[in-house]
């Protein structure tokens, strides 16, 4: 059985300011750095062999802190990037016009072909996230990888592993530096392949963490 840990990056300046990040970038806050250190403390005794991260700055920095605790190198994987939020990237949430907010809402309200102009659909995001996860099956036997990615990206990955369509209403909260785990296994009582063991665990954090849409 292959166990893969999934970690959302630590809190960023734009998370705290409620600005849309997408594939634009913002540095971790001091709290975000502390959150990453707390993930490292939790994971360092679990035999992590690979730390694989989105190549955006916020995930790369989170991964570096975790990898240092686990004694691993960081491998960058562009397929783990956040959803491309198109023309709304860098915008404060409270600056959106009603039309712009309607574009954003299509990503979370079950609109099948929803997307922000010049951005990605959730279906496109899910496809590349599954490719990145499935690449873990090619790691050496006995590997225990940890992937560092983003809220929308990890949310659609976990949701689709559970059998939901990529564009389903979004109901899974993954806070900053939350830990999820998925396993590739065969079982008499579960479907063969990827199964969800845990999702959104923040018990290792000593202070409340944001989710990307918290108001």
C-alpha cells in the first residue's frame, strides 16, 4: 500500500488580506512559516521519503520547511499548481463586481463548465492533479511521499477521488497547512486504487488556520 500525504501551503499575506492568488504568488506570513514548521514536527517521525511541491513560491517555501524537518530534498512539480484564476488573480475579494463574483462562484457552486475568463476549469485542474498523484506510483517501493499544493487544487483532487465530478459543489474545507492522506491499495471492502484516509486535519496547529474563502 502506498500512502501519500497532501499538505496545503502555509498562510500567505494574500490569504490574510483576502486577495485571490491563483497562480500569482504571495509570501508566507510569520504564521504561515510557523504552520509549516508544525507540519514538519508532525511528519518527521513518519518516514517521509519524498517532498514534492507545486513550483509556486508559497508552496516551495512550505515544502522547504517540511523537507528540512524530514531530512528530504524538495522536488518541484508544476502540475500541483493552484487553479489558474484568470483575470481575477491578485484582486481583493471585496473589490469584485457582481459579474466578477458570479464568475468566481461558478468554481464552487456546481456549474459544470464554470471558469473565470482566461482561467482554468475545475475539470482541467482535476486532470493535472490526478496526473501528479499517479506519478507517485512510479516511486521506488517503500516510498512515502508528501505533496505540497493549494486549497482549490487539493480540494478537487480529494473530492474526485471520492467519486464526485470535478465541478461538483465545493464542500471540503482544507485550511492552511492542513494534512490529508490518500492511499493506493486493494481491499475487499473498498474500491481498488486511491482511497481517502483523512482530509483537512489541523490538529497539529496551535492556532486557527484560514481556508481560502473564509470571510
